[in-house]
C-alpha cells in the first residue's frame, strides 16, 4: 500500500501510558515525511508517493541526482552535442535519477522490474510535471531491446534475492559486466553508480579500457556514491579520479592513480601552537589522494600513515598567511571559509597546544577540556577508546587529535576552529 506524503499535524495526542497503534503509524509517517523533506525537498512539496521505506533509503538525494545530470551534460558537451536526446535509466527505483535526467534530456526511458515502484513512478512523474519520462516495468537483460541513446545509466542492486549484501559486480542485479558490451553498442556513454565501499583499483581493473572517470561523490560529510563513466569511442587512457564535494558540482579535485604514486610527500618536522591543521574530507581519503596535497598545494603531512596535513605558522606571526598553500585554504574561524578553494576538501583547525601522548597529558586534558571532540589517527586505538582514556565528554569547540608524527612520536594536538 502506498504511503502518501502529506502535511502532518503539528502535534500528536498520546495515551497516558501507552501509544495507540494509530499514533505509532502517524509517527512513522511523519518520520518518513521528514526524511523526504531532507533528502528530496522538491518531491516532498509535490506530495509524492513512497511505496516502501527501503525505496526511500536506497534512492539518490536531490543533490547526488543533480550531479549525475550535470555529468550527463558534461558528456554531451564533450561530444559537441547541442542537446541530449535520450537517456536510459535501467534501474529506475523511486525515479529520482530519471527525474533529474529529465530536466537535461529531451527523453528519458525509466526501467524498473518492481511493478509497485513503476506504478508509483508514473504518478510521481505526473505530479512533478516530468512528462518526458517513459516508464517501462521490465527487467533489463542481454535480450532486452533497448532504444539507441546518448547515455545509459544503471545503479545495480547490491543485494541478493535473499536480501544479503553482495560485493562482486557480477553478483549485482543486473549483472553489469555481462550487459556492458551491449550497453556500449546502444550508447556512446555509460554511467554506473556503484557501492561507495568498492575499491577503486578493482573497479578500474574490472570495467576495462572504456572507463574514463571515477567520481567519488561526497555530500553532507559522507561519501555517498562512486560513479563510473565509460566512453565507447575514446582513446585508451588511465581513468581520472574526480573528487566532487557537493553541493557545488564543479568544485572538484582531479588526478590519476599514477600521479599519486609518483608524488612525493613532504613531512612536517614537528607541530607547534599557531600552526593550522588540515583534516581531509572523507572523499579525499576514499580516493587515495594521500601525497598529492603536498605536491599540489605545498602542504606538510604529519606522517606517511597519518592523513593529516599542516600549514606552519609564519615566523613571528599568529596566522600561517605566508606558508605554502595558505591562499587556497580557509583560515580557522573565518566567516566565509567556503570561499577558499581548498575548503571543500579539508577542515581547518588552529593548533593551540601540543602534548606528548601519555597519562600525564590525559589527566591535564581532562581538567582543562572537560568537553571536546576526539579523533585518533595512526594509533593502536580508535577515537572512542582515546576519548575514554582522556575522560572527556563529546561536544564543545575544542577538538583533540591523537596522532603519530613522522619521527614516530605520538602526540595530542588540541585544536579549535
């Protein structure tokens, strides 16, 4: 049965000791409506239908769907096309990606094997005014007659028929490795959404020579998607790895694996109060760009396996304004840090204290900073275990980093924004 997203009452009356079944259902509906409003604001306003909680959980957000449409536009521009005629979405689901593509293409064909989802998509697209989407309730197989298209998109399901998670590309549904030759005959560009847990080197090896780009897409501080762009008529070349920090689709960091391997890290000889500590975003870490920040932006790395970076304070100055890389990173506490080009890929912290890692410092920090966020990097214990050792409560404006330096010393860095 479809759950219609609607305007909910501002208050719910509860029984004194026990909630009624109707109240529980109302609470569940309201929670789902709030999730839709956060993830798909335009859809919440239109009053769309959500057939299942799983469909909502697995669908793209408005931001990530718009990024895929942005990539479709880039692919068309690269092919010197004035417009995109047809996009095929082989795994339609709730239809968010098809909806985003429909604003870029003349025609979108949505395929979905689940009849309930496909029926909901028909009604939802009508409510959204997306009248250029054709819905086909069928499973795409090598025998499926697909129309010619400018781009084919697929998000293979990463669960088996029994509901278990699967990890190999050939175990996903549909089996994209089997379909790929046929897809590249039907369209010059194929865009695949794959698990954010997938290994990038494995994807490059399995998807073959037509793989041109791997996009590591981050939104709300998390890696949400890996998008693989395959191009039929292109010269064989090493795929580019592109880190996209949404909501700005063109705010990207682009490199290839060979470039990272060839880069040389420059290590800090120490850390002192007044330095700026730079914490890389999850997408930068997922992409494996560990040495390139040193080569590209002149940063100092704390240690080979400590993925934190440093802008040393200029001698005699309170800020690292004259240090290499200082013009492309935000200053801690800046009112508009997002205006700095590097701000999407790093959080900036001002170092206020540097203490040796040990029991004496633990006691001192507990007295001085009863509330602080805690992060452990390149230590034999995790962040939660370090927090317990320090005895500090979460929260506040202070962040304590426990980490190892290039000379092997373990230190505690007390930082503020």
